[in-house]
């Protein structure tokens, strides 16, 4: 088994001095706040992404922090982005195809919200609204995400969004320039968006494809982590099945990158793959109580024929040592 290392964010900054990157698009950031969002891990994940990419798959999309960071480098690749959350995928779809209309809708929601005396009443009013168009659905989704409690997404058994009001002082509901840039990046990468399970969206991945898996984390204790993105949650059997899919993808020639929590189960499931441990400060690692250091793993699955030093020269020094 390959050596596992415990490093902290401070001590383990990847050395990527050798990367010659195009930072012209830098500044893309998720247009939503998402539990388990990977913005704080980007410095550690990005060096594992080859500079030359043809197909990129992100089947647990959430806010898509890694996809956006890759686009900050270059958009010369094809992207396949998916998630089981239909509202989320619809919002990405609208950002891609109708950014101008979306910004107009969001601007209206923002000015109504600012003008209203009771922000809380306005929030519950919008939460109860049942939009008739995909455009309004996307605007409502983004508005609620920015004004609800902690940017959480939770639905009741009937699939109705039920997160309470967030009491934010001055929420930034949207950033027009960021939405326009993301729209451009989604178009430039010919992004295909799908609201499907990760097994379906990765079924056709093949040699040379990069697959980034960021599943709901395996909780380190019963209350330590928020994994209920979907009505059924993501339980131990799902983690086990994911580990099988991970190995199958590697066997099919894909380079597979995964982030997950550092628990006995996850270490056991990925025995034999390259694993790096990090200590991260997560803004949302559960529903409001524990916000301290959180041990996470980056797991790398490299297809056998790509394991030579020559092919790995683009990746971070940390995985070569
Ligand atoms: C940890 S979050 C991803 C966060 C994302 N990387 C980011 O930067 O914001 C996990 C995502 O997986 C999605 N999900 C849960 N079960 C899934 C499944 N079986 N197939 C695909 N997506 C799933 C959830 O809706 C959630 O958006």
C-alpha cells in the first residue's frame, strides 16, 4: 500500500511552480453557496488536473468549484457536468443559455428583497412561490440559496424545499460579472449538463478522461457531516458502490480524482490508491454546530499505463514524492 501522509493546509501547499497556466479567466467562483463546496481545497486539487485535458467529468457537481477553477486556467476541453439535484442542474443550464434574462430576474428579486421591511416574510413568500418557467425556477433557486440558512439545500419527503430563513445581514444574491463569465465558460467547454445519478453520467467515460468525484462525505460521526443533499442521503453502501465505480473507471483508463472525509471506511475502500490527507477548515461541515478542523482525503486513481514519471510530470510534486 502506498504511504499516507497527514498534512495541514498550511504545510502542504502544492508546489505548482512549473505549471505554465493561462490565468486570463481567473475570478470564476460558484454562483451558489453549497454544502461541501470545494473552494477551500482548490489549491490542493488543481495541481492534480493535467494541463492538457480533453474530457472532464464532474458527476457530483454542487457549486462546481473545481470545474470553475479549471476554466480559470483554460477552457480548451469538453465538460460533462451532472448532479442528481434537478434544481441545481436547471440553474446551471439557465446560467449557460440565458444569463442576461437570469440577471434581470435576480436583480428584481434583489431589489424587492432590499426594499421590503420584513426580509423574513419576503423569503417565505418566495419559498412558497411555484414558478412556471425554468428561468423563474433558476432565479428562485439562486435567491433562496443566498438568503436561506447556511446555503443549505434540503427538501421534505414531497421534494419541497424547506430550509428556514438565514438571517444574513446583507446577502450578496448574485454577481453579474461572475454569472456572465461562468456562462461563457460553460459555452466554451461545450458543457453537457444532466440531472442524473453519477453511475449513469460516468458510464461512457474512457481512456484519458478526467473524472472528479466529490460525493457527499462519509460522516466521521453521526452528527459530524451534512450528507442529506437528496431525500435518500448517501449511506455506507453508496460509499462502497462508489469505490467499485472508482476502480472500474481507473481500469477503463480514466484518471480519477476524489475528495472525501478521512475515515477508516474511506481509507479501507481506497487501499492501494494514492491518498493524501489534509486538515481543512470547513465553513459548512454540518448543520451549524461543528466548524472546526476537518480531516479530508484526496484520492487519486491513475490508470496503469499512465503511471510513468513522464506522463505524471504535469501533476503536483506532492504525488510524485
Ligand atoms: C459534496 S457535494 C459536491 C460539492 C461540489 N464539489 C462543490 O464544489 O460545490 C455532493 C453533491 O452530490 C450530489 N449527489 C448526491 N448523491 C448523488 C448521486 N447519487 N449522483 C450524483 N450526484 C449526487 C448532491 O446533490 C451534491 O450536490
